[in-house]
C-alpha cells in the first residue's frame, strides 16, 4: 500500500512540531512504513525519545484513519 508519513518531535518549551516534510512510501502496513524510513525501534506505548510518526493511507487526505507510533 501507499502511505504518507510525518515525523514529529516535542519539547517542553516548543511543544509539538513537524520534522521535515511529509514522505510517501510503499509498505505492507503503517508500522513497516515508519520502521523502514529510520530503522529505529518503535511502539504504540512506553517512554519515547521525543520522536513520533503519524502514518496514513494516501487517499485519506483528512488523516482521519491514521496510526501513530513512538520511537524508542
């Protein structure tokens, strides 16, 4: 499937902000789309390293059905 991926980081002072631009990628599922770009371990829960990713299917421009993961 074709997915769009956005990376985010956050700090207490600056809050949440997007890192780089949205990336389009072919992958079997949203989690593989996120892992294949950085090669870092990620999960849906746990203490994160202030880096997260949002993944959605290309036709869903509203991002209503997206998956979020946190890098560890």
